[in-house]
């Protein structure tokens, strides 16, 4: 059954920049190189950007003819063959944008990319290298002495460091938003459908629609969430003049993907972090929030789980959970001129009505819904008042805002002094965080695109029934979000987010039917894989904001970190201090220039001459805005004496939220189907086999000669290869608790590892129920009480060791040959016990009686009294036992397909149907016409 809607794939994925003296010609094509678009960039304007997009889709032959005519027309002498008039400047994979300082414009192109993740067949790429090309010709260039310095500052933003993009998946939105858009009702899609016919005449267009019965596939493309787009300012100048396929939006943060193998079934665990481009900067230079409610170091982290055996957004199983980190939403800062490791915290402005916090939480309600849960990890008890300043102000702000919200949608505030608990020897930090994580996930829920599995109905779980969120016929939606903060939002925040993510991962695995209880233990392959992802995630975000990697990791709070980790922590602390003291100012200038916060202007102070960038990020300081405040029905005019109502910005002390947002809570307003959100979508109707919506052809490219290295170029971490021990007879389940020192590099002959490895199995429906949290501790030590039945089952999965020859010495034999008790779990030389022998005889008698059973005895057994045990067959085969198997019957259609396949191998071809003919014509038209 075809999908009702599909994401639109960009038709500009490969670019070639051609150069003449008067123009640049940017030729872009899709991955199959069947459709081309051309941009004409004028090089005769010294300071203006003139771009022409004819919006025509060219074929490969038409582009060759066009380039040939351009080459011939730009030669110095007519008919001269020695010199070319058209030069190939550079090949690229996308346009980052256009930027101008004091001279002409530059174009920034992506010249190298690397695949980092695969989300339902949609590739996510990381920028590896870029090229910055000056557009105006040398003959019209007007030189400026400060141009080179601005260019160096701009290029200090390393685009090859953690910038990501995708041609078909919107990275600025969550998976829940992207899949919710694709499941819009067909009636609304039809009303929003735009014209899809191109200017060129299509000889197969009408015939294709008739063949499909007039039913095509809707392609949907949504506007990006500009808060997490980092090249929005660079693309703004061409946004309204070129086709949308030229606009390639990039995000900054982190992207990692690992493969979790569950008895051969691949499950992809993906972690994506989106760093906000609003109020962005470095550690001590960007603290708190600006006047628009944007906070420093704001990062949205999303963990995705998908069954990789089915690559489809409609037929596959997908789940995600989103959480946010960000600075305390107040006006506060730290003065680094004192050269102290911990500069004093100062509140810059008094905000008695929590105006900036109201703007911040209003944004969160619109994007995530309710409840908004604030987990504050800063210190509460200090000898000298330092971090406690922020706690007191944040409590006052949340208390003030909550008194005006409806009781069911109030902001939940959770204060917890994590540093105090870390120093205490009697408290386990991660146990307390696990309790907080359980309560948070139960309130917000998570997203999954399929209804509850049948196993959850057969074996209901109390924790699952208490889960919050919004339950819909097609699955579950996450409503609300956890917002975690400490002072820096780095070390403590990353550990807290890991614990919440670990708890959510258990629910996600349970919802997909991969484990039988929504619970995961430490020291399992799955949690080790997830912990490694989160440590890479924390290191990357810490380098971007703080200048060094994480100082305190999950192992530090578990108190199992090796003694060498302390020296590494000291080095990271020194690296962070050096970066904050000496290089953060230059990095801040580069970010301000790259994001368009500062625009170089002739006659005004340069970027390096500014004493501060405070007014650049706080726009209310740039001009006097008379505001009118309303308190209920009374109006308080602060600075609007003699001004009309239209010139005053009306704001309320009490109704601080957006009215449309509060109406749809707990659902996020951005995902509600309304007229305002429909305007953000581009909906088109395509043929069934159009390349713009066929993700299968985009990923596998079946009509091209490709290699496995190109198709499956993504090399990700695997739980079976990198985490599962290589010990003989080990349980391959990624949910089995293992010893902390037992990794994929374990030695073969470690006896204690083999005997104590199997402690718990939480895999599928056949697995026994796992022990509770109290039974299996989250500490590094394993329980010694291993189940005897599990020890015996190891012998069935172990492999025998090859015996040495008799001529070898006894010493060599002793080293190579392992005892039978160690390999098989039992000593075969000993005699069987009476109990084991009686069990074996009963199995033999049961098999013999089943083999001798005839039809009359079967009928007799069907009329057995209630006292006799009835064995109900569970197999799909009509006759299935240990002696013979009768396969099921094959239907007629399957038999015809098989015979047609055999005849095709002998050269006897079947006549083509209408659908096959239409597919072949589509291929010919896209490939050659």
C-alpha cells in the first residue's frame, strides 16, 4: 500500500561551479544525475549580489548543450579550440550561503562530506571541508584594508567541526514533528497541494496519472525551525529568489549512531543534539538569557530508536525522546577580568515579574507542550554565596509564573544539589537520578509511531500503565520536556541527561517489543553502547561551549573510574581554564560574525573595536521601545506618555503566554494542525515513481552500477562487535549484565568471566522476568547468586576446543585443552544421576508415543477428560514433531510467481503489465530524455 505522504528529497545534491569572466554558473543535479538546475551569478557587480534562477529543470543532454554553447560563446576568438571560455572551478555537495564584509560577496560551498547516520533511509551528513570563493571579478574589485581580517575571523568558525545537513530529512525538527506532518489527513493535503507541472512538456505525465488511476503520492517539505539553523542568515539573501532545493540548512551540535544487535536483529540508536543559534557563544561570555528569552548553551538532545530491518517511515518502527539543556533563564553574568577559576556570579538586571523567564518558557510550551519540568542541579548550600544566587532567583521566577498558569499545565520545578550528593559517601548519585528519571519519563511520555505491542497486553506492566504523554491510534506522543541545567550545563547536566535517556531507552525498547520489562541495568552491552554515545555527545558539546572535554563523566559519579582518570580530569580543567581566559573572545567574535549578529559597515566601529557585544544580543538596548504593561484590566504605561496605543508594545504581567499555545496544551502548538502551521508546509503531488519522493531508489540506487562500499559507507559502533565479550559460551543478549572489566577484548580462558557472566536475560517473550532494581544494584559489583539453570544453558552454546596430538607434551596439552566442566558445564566422564536419567527416559517415551500415534488415537485424545493434560500445538505447520515435518501449503499466486521466475531463467519472458510498462517509461524519461 503506497504511503499517503513522503518527504520531498532535494534535487540539488551534486554541484559544479563553472567560471567565465562575467559570470559564475552553478549547475546542480540530483544523485542520479537525471535532473539539473542552473544558477547564474553575476561577477560584474562589485558589492551587490545578482543571482538568476530560471527555475527550469534540465536533462543531462540539455545541460551538456548549454555548457557547450557557453564555452563556445566565451572564447576570445570565434572558433578557437586551444583555449576554453568556460572553466570548471570546483565541485561541491551543497551551498552553505553567501556572505559580504566590506567588499563583494563570497560563496561558501561544501566540498567534502561524510555520512554519519541513517534515519529511515534518509542520510545525515557531516561537513568535512568547505571552499570560500570570492564572486566579483578582479577588474571590478574594490579593495579594503580590513577585508582580510574579517575573512580570517569568519573562517575561525570551523565548518568541518560538527556541522550536519540532510537532503531529505529536516534536522531542525524532532522525529515526532516530521512523522506527525507525514500523517496529516489526506483532505488537508489535497487542499494544500500546489501546482507540480514544470515548464517543460512531459510526454508521459498524463499517461502516468491515468495508469495510476489519478492517485499520486503527496510530497511534504516543512520550513525549518530557524532557532537551530546556523546558516539562516547566510541564505537569507537568496531565500526568495531561488528554488527551495538550493537552500541547504545546516545544524550545529552532535550526531552519532550505533547498532544494537538483538540476536541478529539490528536496531539503530541515534543521538542528535541541536545547538541553538540564538544567544550563542562561549562559556563565560554568554550566560543567562537575552531580552527575547533565548538562553546561552541551549541544546536540544533527541535520542531515536528504529528497527533497521524495515526502512520506511510508514511501515517501520520508530521511537524518540527529547530533552533540553540551557543556562538559567535570568539576566546574570560572570566577570572574567579577575582571572579567577570561578568568577563571582552577578545579576545584571532586576526582573521582578520574570519577564525573560516568561518569554523562554512560552517558547518551550509552543514547541514541546506541557508539562515543562525544570531540573536544577546547582548548589543550594555554600559557605560563600555563589551558585545559590541562581537557585533563589529561579525559584522565585517559576513560582511567580505558575500562579497564572492553569493548575494542570504548571511548570514543575525539581531542585537537587548534585554536588552535595556526590561528596557524600552514604548516597548513590545515580540511584537518586534514576528515581528522578522515572518520574520525569512517566510525566512526559515519549514518541513511538506504532500502537502498543501485543506482548504488553499479554503481560501488562505497572510502570507502562502509569506512563504519561498522549496516546493516539497510531502510537504515542511526547508532551512536555525535561529542561536540565547547572551553572555551565556541561558535566552534571550530561550525567543527568544520560540517566533520563537510559530510563527512556528502556521504555522505547519495551514499546517496540524488544524487552519484556521497561528496565535496563548497568554493565549491559546496550547501556555501555548508550553510555559511549552520551560521553561523545557530552565531550563534543563541552568543547563547543567550554573549550575542553567533560571533566566528570558517568564513571566518575558511579565511582568506578580508574585512578588515571583523575589526572585526565585535571588536564581537562586546565585546558578549559586556558581556553576561557585566552581564546574565547576570538571565538565569540567569529560566532557573532558567522551568525550575522554583527554586520560590518563602512564608517562604523569594527568588530574588534567593540568593548562588548552586549547590545548586539540584547536588541532592546539598540532603541528606545516604549512599552505598556497590563495588570488585569488596569494599564500601566511606563514610557508612553503622549504616544498612541499602536506605538506601544503591549505586554501583560499575568497573561505571559501566547493565547493560541495555551488552548492546545498539553499538545505542542507547533504540531497542531491549524492554518498558521499549514502555511509552513510545501505540499506537492508527485507520480508514484518520481525520484523526489522515492527514498528506496535514493538509498539503494537499483538502476545504477554501485558498490557496497558506497551504499553502506556508514561504519557505526556495534554492540556485538565492540561490546559483547568474545568469551566461549557467552550469552549474546545485549541486555545481560556483565562484569565491568568484561568487554569485547576479554581473554578466552578467563574462568571467572565465563562462570559469572550470565546474570540476567531480558530479551524477548521467552525470557524469564528480570530482577527488580533492588535485586540488581547499579554498582560495579555483580551478584554472586547466578541461576544454575542459566549456567547449564551455557554448555549448549559453547564450542569445543580442539585436542592436541598424543605426541605433544603434557604441558602443552594442559595449556590448550580445557576441562570438560569448564567448557560444557558438566563432567561427561561422571555417571548420570538417577534424576537426570529418569528425565531422559521420559523424553524418549514421549517421542516414541508421539511417533506411533495414529488418527484414531488423535481423535481419542481430543475427547480426553479434563483430568488429562492436553498438548496444544503452537506451530504453523499441520504436522510438526521431532521426527517429521509437513510444510504448509503454498497458495496459487506464490506458485505462479515461482514458475514465472524459473521460466525467466530459461529465456521465457512473461508479458508486461500496465504497471511494469509505466515504471519502464518513467525510467527512460528520467534517464535519457
